[in-house]
C-alpha cells in the first residue's frame, strides 16, 4: 500500500459551507457531520489504522468566503491544523440569484486570498482546495454558470500560486453525470447525495495519496 502524504499526528481541518457542514453537531468539536469529511476520516482510518490523525470540521451551512474570512482566526488559525481543506464558493454564487446579493469575482478572490495568506505565512499547513461545483438540475442552475465559472477559475489560479493540492470537483461531477442522472449526485444541483459525498471523499483521498 502506498503511503499517504498525511503524516502521523496530523491535524486535518475541513472548512466550507453546508456541503462540508453536513449536519455536524456544533456542540461537539470533534463531530464531523454526515458528509465527505466523515467519509474521508473513516476510510483513511480503515486503510491506515496505525496512523494517528485528528480530523476537524468547521464548515457552516450558508457561509460564503466573506463569512469564512470573518471567523478565520477562531475556526482555522487558532486550531493550529497541519492540513487545511477548503470548499467554498457556491453560496457566493447562489445569493446572487436567490437574494439579489452577489459576490463579485474580485471580492471572492480577495476573500479567498485572505484565507490562504495566513495559512502560508503563519501556519505553514498543507492546503487542499476543492473547487466549487454545480450540475444543471433544476434547469435554472444553467444560468448560474455565468457567475460560478469565473470563481472556479480564481480557485484554480490561487491553488497554483499557493502550491495547494487541487481537486477539480466541478469536472468530476460533470463526468459522473454522464454515467448517472445528475439528481443521483446533486439533487438540487448543489448539495450531494450520499453517493455525491462519496465521490468527493474518494477524490480527496486520491489527491493526498490515500486512495483505494
């Protein structure tokens, strides 16, 4: 079995919105919720039972990049993680269409950069950046691509600049929807089914060298 990039005694922090939150119990600092962070931790532990890793989830439903920026000291830097995994951006797009409250691409980039710089400059933690994703179900989601695609391009550029491990989930979900209906993965185009969470978890583990 190949050895993963995640070392013994690592602290891995997952950050993001509802996709990461996944109904976690926020009164329990070690609860990982019901989504891909819990699957990543369970599969990694099963494959590498001798490796001691602490897994943390601080995703909060509904959050945008600006919300992460506002709580970054407490919910990231103060936790002293050695790995930080970020999936954020779909609400920066969604609010434009649901509440007429857009996040311009330039603001999105400035917020995201403000998350990454202290990780690089003060923590020295490894970064995993998961691109936000969207499938065209229901059909009105098709119009959202105008807003989301430039934000995905921002994440890709920042991942190169900050030497992050990059996970192209928008493309992976698009490929998966060629094999099974989009609703099997993201029923509302955004929030994953259990199979969708498993797709993210498997991609995450492959990216850190811990895939099956």
